[in-house]
């Protein structure tokens, strides 16, 4: 374990008073306070309607065997369960639905309770690793109140993240126990983490990192044994991904272009670790085929700092820098786009384990410069707590969440499309039209733009603006000539405008004689492009692994 600096002995003795036993309760209460604004809201329009409701209904239907969650690899079942192999997530939702029903506020509270459990397990593991109680409490607080976790905790569809976090922290607890590690429990918890979230595969690297910090001897044979579940379970994740989706390919078409694309993301992840306002539920990551200055300096900085951290450990016997470097970068490998291209290039939740790197740096600062460490630690704690409370408030409402994302992500069409859909749910058609118009303004030929075209045209028809609807649909058909729904809607609009011959031509019928022309029927009301349709059409081109 890290030795206690004599200058901090009084502070560490202060940490032994009886009230320290109340600190776990204090963590739980404070976490409830900062997440309170998100606990009473309903489902969000993004993923919740089908990732949560659909998977729970499928798994509880009379003709569905609960074991199919683990063993049924048919395309229909996997798509109904979200297109991912996450049996423990689906099982937890099924049990929750059977016991208390699909009640959003209860599901959000359960997410928070799971997160609190993960924090308490991390606290125990860090106490056994750092050996300095006051420093440990500060490090745990920085991790617990970091706003990058809000997306996983306050979003009901983030159940896989908090489940995986619980099992990863339980794995660390069983590995770092002062009375002796339990290989059996470590193996069990690692398997559960893999069955909760595929990104957990690289969480295994945390075990030697904790040993490095505690200056324990590396248990290489045990680590090799722990690789067996990953070798067995990860191919199942890939098989399900291949069944449910077609891979999107590397950004830019090659690994070189993927590295150029993801280089600038490194700087943005660093900013997200320290600046809560940089967080967003949607991030713009434009494709690059060549390195720019930000991308080149990012990779150069990563390599240089890694070598410097390794040198500090090897020559100066200071493990904190290397532990921080490894903890930040290794958990991001699955979403680096270099091993396997995935649907989402950047997300707050991808930093779920990387922010542990702040704990090692804070522990180092507390050993070297105690006063500076306390000032820096409590300043960050106030910043993170305020950021978490603010982000939790955004996740309480789809409009506030995707309004914030629309302002921050200026290229993506996902945020304004979901904002428009949320406004439609609130019966505010003017705001919905503005959001859909923003989607079209961004001029991206994707499924969001297709759906926004149909929805905007329908809203224009509803308010009697047939000419505007016709203009929108004509432009849409030139972009999506294979979209039958858009063509059918245009035919109906033309009939209502009295352009019968043109409508019949689009329908494949000969022009009608003037005597045969009858008064056009009103356009039947068509339902909005639902989020479920949007997600499924989008996921048909992408691997949804993480």
C-alpha cells in the first residue's frame, strides 16, 4: 500500500473518529440529493420506449421463455431485446416489471440504488488499496459525484451501465480484500459484468492497476484464468451484433482514417473529465481522412505521457502516473473505433471507468502537497456536485435534455429530431416544426432527416399549409426516392390541392378525364414517425455494442 506521509498523520488520525462510519450513509444521502430532480420524471423519448418497455414486455409475454434471454439468438428475439446481448440487463427489467411494473420513477430510483452500491464497493476497494482513509474518502467522492455518470444513472436505458459498474466494483472489492483475494468471486463478478455490458471486457485491466498502486505482487496466473470468460462471452456479443445489424465500417473507411477521426476526441474527453458544461447526450464527431493538428497532437501526447508515466514508475518507483494513464486510456479501447467500428463515436458514459484516473492523481497530490490537494479536491468536488445536479435536472425532461444537446451538437440530426418528437408529445406543434426544420437545415442524408421530412410535412398539412408540405415532400423525394411513405403523403397532398392528374401520375395511374374528377378526399391523419421506427432504421446500419 502507499505509505502515509508523516505530514498527513494528524489528518489521517482525524479520519479514524467514529463518525467516519457514517460516511457511507452520507454518500448515499448526498447522491439522492444531487439526483433528486431526475427521480420523479417519466420515460425519455430516446430509447426508453423500446429498449425498456419492449424488452420487458417481450420477456414477460406468455409465449416467451425467460431463458431465451440467455439462449435465443434468433434475429427477431435479439432485435426485440435491443439488438445487444445483455441478458442481465434484460433479466433485471423483466423482474422489475413483474414486481412493480414499468413505473419510470421507480426504475430511476433502482438505477440510483445500484449506483450507490457500486460506489460503496469502490470505497472498500480503495481503502484496501490506498491505505489512507481521508484520502480515500476524497477520491471516492470525486468519482461518485462526477457528472459523466449522470447519463447512466438518470437515464432508464442506462441500466446496463450501472449494472456493469456494480459488478466491476464488486470484482475490485473481491480482488483487493485485505484479508486475501477471492479468485472465485472475482471470476463470478467479471462474468456478470460481461453479461451486463460488453465494454466491461477491458475492466479486467483494473486489477493489475490496483495492484500497481498498492505495490502488490502481480498475480499473472490468476489474470490469465480471468481471461477465459472474455474469450467465451465476447464472441457471443459479436455474433448478436452481426445478427441484429450490419457493421457501419471504420470512420473514413480505414483504421488510419479512424485514428484521424478519433484523435480530437481525446482532447474532448479530457475536457469532459474536468468541465461539466462540455457533457452532452449527443456529440459531433466529424469523419476525417487525414490528421489535423488536434488529432496529431492528441496521439503524440498520449504516447509521450504514457512513456513518461512508465519511466516514472520504473526509475522513480512512483506508480500513480502510470496507473492514471492506464486507467484513463484502457477502458476507452473498445470505443476507440480502431478495434471494432461502433454506432456511437463519443458518449459521456464511455468515461464510466476512465474518471477513476482522477483518484490516482488526487492520491498523489495529497501525498506530495496535502494542503494543495485538499483545496483542489474540495474545489473539484463542488464543481462536480453542481454539474451532476444540473445534468440530472436535464435528464428529468426530454425537451431540456435534447434542447441542450441541439445547442451543443451543431452537426448531428439526432438531437433536434428527438427534440421535435418530444415537443409533439407535449402537443406544441409550433416548437416541433421548428425542431424538424432544424433537422432539415443541417442537410444530412440520414434516417433522422427522412423521418423529420415526413413529420414536418404532416404538421404543415394539419395546419392547412399544403403548399409548404408539398415543397418539403418534393425535396424529400429527391433525397429519398425509395421512401414509399413520403411518396404516398405527397400524393394525398396533391389530391387535396386539386392536382389530381399529377397525383394519379405519381400513383402510376393514367390521367382522369375532367368529368371523372371528383372532389378529393381529405388526407387521412398519419401517425408520427416514432422513436422506435427511427431507432430501428438507424440501427439497421450500425453495430450497437456499447
